[in-house]
C-alpha cells in the first residue's frame, strides 16, 4: 500500500542552526509533495509544494528537495528560530492526499 | 476571509451517542476533505467531496461514519453510534481544484472529540 513516513522522534536543535526533516515514500510515485506546519491545537498550514520534476524549491528560510531515486524529500529550515518550533507534516499527492505522521521540531534558544 | 470554520471545537460524549461535526469551507472552494488525526496514525483522509459530490470515501472506517455535503458551503460528518476508539481530532479542509492539481489545502481548527 502507499505509505509515507517521517521520523516520529522529536528533533531538537540550537537556534541559528539548520533543521533538516526527512520524508520517505514507498510503493508509489507521487506527482507532488507538500510540506505543512502544525502548531498545537491548530490545523496544518501549507508551507511549500515541490513537483516530481523539480529537484529543489526555496521560500525565504525554507528549502525542500525531492529525490525520486531515493524516494525522499528533505525539508530544511536555515537560521532556525524558537518560533519555528512546531510539528511539520509531509503530504504526497497522487489522486488523493496522504500525510505522514509528522516530525516535532524544537528550536532551543 | 474567515477561513474554514468547524463546530463544535470540542465535543465530549458517551459511547453509543450520535455525534455530528460541522464544517463551512472557504467561499469559492470546490473541494472539501474530512480528516481524522491521532498520535498513532497521524492525519488520515476519511472522505473528500468535489463540487458537493463524494469522490472517495475509502478512508471512512466503517458504516458508523457518514458524511454529507448538501451545498457548497456546508458539510457534516456523523458518527452513529460513537465508540471510545473514535476519540480523535477531526479536521475539515477545503481547496479550489485548478488545472495542474496539487492545490494547497486550507484546514479548519479541528474538532476534538472525546467518547467516554
């Protein structure tokens, strides 16, 4: 079955460092991958989308890569700030949306 | 724009009772999605509608769950009878499908359901 996996362990990093989150998919080839941010008690909020024919996408301090050979997407936050602390969800898009369970990021001041 | 509106925000009920969750999508959006989120299983798609028509309900866990979208501005998700394992946060999301697909989904604040 189609599966999308994110590291369920929380990621703690120091302020100013680059945070890197991983999303892996198996048994299918999504045309797009999306990344969302979710804060406690709130719904996910869209951040970035990357298509299968794009290797990299950037938006301000955010960068997403899409490696169809490794079946993996990496999400980077450069110059991280405590305000970046949240859960980040990866979603694949084929004929429907499939979300990963999310990775909780904590940026320490 | 008010965004996606969900009600109630919190619902506590007893096993066996009927529960109805409500959603108002963003005006102009033509697709609506119902999700369930738990720690163990993450965010799971239950059902989605396009132009008020149910397209894929394969995620609906069982016959106790039903969803309707009588018009473009309102949808309900009903659980009858409810069970403790239905306890979760239920999200509604909407978007406007354009050519090229992969449109951003806009999520509501969610309804936290607790079934005792």
